């Protein structure tokens, strides 16, 4: 197993820090990717014998953290947010 945690800066123009992407799973080249996001974090859990390692960016090995602009997360979440229909109390809020 490999856990990749992507941190990103919250930007006023794109409030991905307030968005949540529910967990989902996909199979990629012999391993499974379990992915979810929320509150300025994007998690990838890679499971399987063919899952790639990331020794060059391992926090344990390098004490280095990479912070992203969240462009890839924005690309994934934006269509979901645009197609979502507010329900309950969220439907009563002004957009």
C-alpha cells in the first residue's frame, strides 16, 4: 500500500477548501486507487502488488512536503459541483 496525501493552498477565487469529494475507487494498471478529498487535503490510497512507490517524495525519507495549487482537484470537483442540485437547508441559501 502507498498513501499519497496532497496538501493545497486555499484560494479565495476557488473555494476547494470547502468542498468534499466522496470516496471512490478505480482500478489502474494492476492496482486499486481509493481517492477522497476535503478540507485542503486530497488522499490517494494505492493498494496492490503493482502500486508505484514514491521514494523521492516520501515524507518519512525526506521530511519534505509538497504543496499543490489544487489544479487537478479543481478540475475533478468543478463539474460535480456544477451538476449538483442543492437540497434541504442548502437549497435555501443564496448562491
